[in-house]
C-alpha cells in the first residue's frame, strides 16, 4: 500500500506535477543522496485546492519513493526553510522510524488485547458477572477496558513518538546546519497549521505526538550553542504571530489556515 500510495491512491485526491529543474530540486535531491535515500524525483502536490496547511514528505517505497512538497509550502517558504523541513522527514527514513513505530504500536496492541482478554475472563469466570464469554452483554465491559487501556498506553506511544521527532529535528539540524531557517520554518508551520505553540505539560504528555513548537525552537538554540552557530532571529519572527499569516510574511488576504498534522 505504501508503494502504491503516491502513484495510485493520492493522485485520486490531489494533483501531482514534477517540480521544474532548478536550484531547489537539485538541493533536495542532494539532501536525499546524503541520507542514502534514493528518490524518483521531486513533485508538487496541489494541496491548495483543499487546505492552506503546508507539508513536505518522502512518500512511497522502492521504485515509487519520491520527495513531495505541498504547493502551499512552495508559495510561502524559502528554499532554506523547505530544505530543513525535508531534512527532518529524511531523518525519519535514516533512523527507520516507520518500522520502529509499527513494531512498537503492534506490541502495545498485542499487550492491550491480552490484558482485555484477562479482564474479560476474570469478569466471566471468576466474578460471574456474565453468562459466558460470548454473552453480548460483555461488549460494554470490553469497550470500558479498551478505553482504560488506551488512556494508559496513549501517553507511552506519544512519548516515544516525541522522542523520534526530536531525533529527526536533530538530524535536520546536523544535515543542514541552518539553524535560523529551521526556526523560521517551525514558526511558520505553527502559524500556518494553527499548531499550539506551548501547550500545558499535561496536555502535551497525554495527547501530543510531536514536541511543542517552543521546545523545538529551544532545541535549535541548544544545537547552535553546542556547535557555535548563529541561531538568534528577531523575537518578532521567532514567536508565532496572532494573525493567520505566517510570521515574517505580508498579509495577502488569504483565509484562515486549516489545522494540519
């Protein structure tokens, strides 16, 4: 399915066009080559027909793997900013994060099913709350056990995801050394995709699969300090603006951005 997605499934919903040859295309392909990730080319996905949210990704497997940029990103981001966003995505490929997440989620799912099975047997065979395991009346109890397990496991899965995202940020910074571009890109994405800049610690712990924008900016500053790089950008551009336009971009009267991943 991952192999077919960029050539068969997603084109049913979005138009894809090759990005014309030029400096940006060459830079992104060179970045992929440095990450030992072979791609078939760079393509534009026309997201603007359905959303104003920006995105960039490496899609497909094997002979269908390609770099995909949303036209909403090409319209608003500098080449340096696009490069660091793609470097973050390539970091996931370099670290094999997709497989890590598949394995971890599979293990958590198996553990959940096992514990639900134990709880159901306890309710039927020990407490005799139900006539049998096949009793339809057990369904609400099973749903309750599933919800409880989800509340326990979700923070674990999200915490692991945040760790992988932090490692991908580190890879992007190491691969590009463009700290200011990284900070501008994170700030613009926060504004354009309406991300919460600094959620409460509890909300982030329970529900967020990515580090907060504030933590990612801090990570960039710490990277710059470790490697003696210039990371400071004006406070106006580093703090997400209250308007619907990305920081540092003049307003063009566009609509409020949709929430995105």
